[in-house]
């Protein structure tokens, strides 16, 4: 539960319809299994204590009395179990029968949540037996104790800040005005659903969609436990399809027709962060709810889901290809609109033979094709200087020619040397002035050529570089429109790879693959034996780490120690903790010290949910201190 994580379980026990005490034993067995797996929220299906398909047996006093006794057994059994447990059963109040979720915590019955929406269509005929549950809480009696009864109950634990759990029962999710919407608006960060969702062709897909949508729309964790094969009788078949989702993403599910348990780690801090940043998230009537404190022990959760390394890149090949195509279209359409608006017929781009400028030129070509503009009106300028290698130079030239751009070579050595002479810079002193003078000279060349042609300069710098400030101020930092500014370095690679795989041109694909195989470098220092001497990742750290850091910091606002924990899990076997900590400290130092460069970025298309545009995703003071972030890491 440290860092906001809590393990949850949806459990479908083996039951026998009508055999309450057998079912109670199976539920206790499921509680044991879930507890042994570290679950702190354990959810069982609707009416699982008796069986959902009891039909007119629900009208039998014997069954109702057994259900009450069976619940008492489960409550007693839960004493000493550190979990919040939800069990479905029929329960009578003031002569009316309700379909309820009994809520159990450490040997105490802490609440009854009744089903609000009672279906009576198709195979469902619950109105014959059950009344619609009240929302406003009241108090009922169970085994001589007073117990809150009502849909509007929130179960809160101080083990995790922001952890509030609410329940709904099956149909309450399937209606247009869902009960969970009110729960979430009142502050519930986790919604559990005790369900008996029967199977039919296509229903599993729809069920998945509903659960994902509920967790996304309500910005919450959603735990759905459904009745299994033991319920199947007469015309109805149940499959025990259990699902766990968080903020629109399906975290885990069981196979249909395989009774059992499914586990997932919900991140309460992430949920709270998403709600903070979403200013239109509904705020409901909290006064209409009763909040019940529950006891959970604070401890570190052993995570089921290991975080993905490449957080910006989909793992599934088909999804990845679709994402790449979508991003290329966003980039190209953004540029197309800018060119149309200002009436520019030409574009100028500095081409180095590296990844970023390669992607930018591909985007320009795509935008020109959309406009019906001749590709020769793209001017690709290669500007060799002290650090340029034959490999990158050749790739820059081949790429430009293959794409049909007009290639222009401007050797800047002479002008940079003149500049060194003018300012008294020793050419043998390979300091930051030596490097940045080249970058700024290149930008000046591009701007002036653009003026000559009535064109605009296309920026090539990517999101990862901007986050780290790895750009020369008023050098490669500046352009008239930056197409890559919202694309992280790890994703740049996949965009170029996708283009190589789908372009249908063997020559172009060959050039792109060689660019992908070239080390990332600004090439501002002289080569060693003809090879690149200056490798960016040796200087600032691996981009896959920095992209991981920036995603979890900017997207969710996670604390440094939590990001460190996630990174050590994600990159286990590739980087040890000491290396990750070193580059994480570098990340924070550079992120805070380099904001002044991001405060004056040129326009560029927004691509994803993480960005640093001063007009959109990141509005940050240029002179903020990183001290409290770095202090979090000082004792690690």
C-alpha cells in the first residue's frame, strides 16, 4: 500500500445453488486465497452466498435464515484478516427483501449496500423478489448490532490517502444513470461491483467495454466480480468473467467459463492525480453519503503488474502501428494548417542524418503531399562542421534525395571559425561555446535561407530533449514550427521504423534503418577515427529511462521515490538501482534548471497526454527550485 498501491481481487467461488453453508465455506476459502496473495479489497459475486438463480426459493424463510447465519459465519471467519470484503446475499428489512452487498472488515459487518436498479427483462426477473434499494443510508439490525444500510456508503481507510470504496450491484452499472457516477462524484476512488452477468454471444466484449468506460469516465478503479458456472441452471449460463480496470484501462481479467480469482494493483495516487488535473470531474453531494472508517494495515504492496519500460510505445504490434500512423497524421496535419494559413509554399529543414531530423523531414513530405505541393519545394539543408561523420552526412543526403527534397549543402566550418576569431574563442577548446556556436550558426543559416525562399524553418527537436533542456538556446531550440516537440525520443524511433516498414521503397527503407542504427549524437565534437565521438546517452543518460521518468512525473505527478521504485521494477536486469538513481537525479536537476528554454518554445502539434508547451500541458515558472524533489532521493 506504500506509494498509493493497493492489491484488489475479484473472486468467483465454486458454489451450489441453495446450499448456503457449502457456499459460505467456499467464500471463506476464497478469502484465504486472496489474503495469501496480498489482496486488501476482496469482491465476491452478487447473491453468491445463496446463489443468484434461486428464483422462488428466495421467498423461503429457510433460505433467508440460512443466508443470515452463513453471513455470520463469514463475518466471524474474517476476524484477523486485513481486508475489506464484499459478499452478495438476500437480506430482509422491514418485510421487504433486498439484493445486497454485505461489507466486512476485520471481523465486523460494517455495512449493507442494496441494489438500486432491479431488472425484470429477458432472463432476469428480480422484481418478483427484490425491492429497489434506498440510497440515503439508514440503520438496520444484524445479529444484535446496528449496521448502516443504503447505496450511499463510502468505506474509507487512512492507510492510503484518497482511498474511498463504494459498491454497486450488477444492473447498477448497465443503466444509463449509473450508481457509480454518484459514488465517484462523492469521492469514491474505487468502485466494486457484485454481479451475476449471464453469458450470451458478444456479451463478454460489451461487459469489458462497460467496465473500462466506467473506470475511465468516473476516473476510478473498478472491480467487477461475476457469478460463475455453479450458477448455470435451466436456460441461463454464467461464465465467471471477472474484470479489474483503472482510469479506462483494463488491468486484468479471468477467462470466461473458468471460475477463479483475478488480481491487480490499483494506484490510488494516480487516480487522485487524474481527478486533480481534470477540472470538469463532477463534484457530488457528499452530505448525502455516510463515510465509514475501515481498518487496513499500511504495508508495501508486492506489485502484480510490472510497469512497462517503454511507456509511450504500445506493446501490441497492431496497436503500435496504428498509433504511429495516427501520430504522423497529427504532425503532418498541424504543419499543413500552418503552411496554408501563412501562405507558405516552401519549407526549410536542417537535416543531419540523425533520428529527429529524419522524422521531421518525413512529416514535411507527408504534409506537402496533403497540400499537393511539389516535394522539391522542401529544402533539406545539410551543414557539415567539425563533428560530422561520413555516415550521418551520407544518410542525410540519401534521405533528402530519396524523398524528392531539394538538397542544399552549406559547410559552416569557415563561418564558425570566423566567429571564433571574432569573439576570441580557441578552436582547440572544446567547451560549450565551441559546441553551441555550431548549433547557432546552423539555425542562422536555416532562417536566412527560409527568408530567401519565402519559406518557414521546421524544428526537429523532440520532447525528451526539451524536458532535459538538451538543446542550444536560440540554436536547435528555435524554429518557426516544431513538428517533433511533443514526441518523446523512444517513440521517435518507432515512428521512423514504422515508416521504413510501410513506405514500400527499399532504398528509403534502407536509409531509415541505417539512421535507426546510428548512435544519437549532436555531432558537435570532432570524430574519433571517423566514428561519432559524442554520444548523447553517455552524457545525459539513457532516453528510455528519461522517458519513463518524465511520463510518470508529468502525467501523474508521482513523487521521486515512487518513480524510482517503478523504474527499478521496470528495468530490472538492465539497470541497477544505483544507475537509475544517478540518472533520476540528473533528470530532476535538468528538468528544473532548463525550464527557461521551454517557456519560449515555438508552436508545434500536440500529440499525446504528456507535453511541455508553455501554452498547454506545462505552465511552470522558469526559476522554480528542485530542492524538495531531490531531497526525497537523498537518502536512497
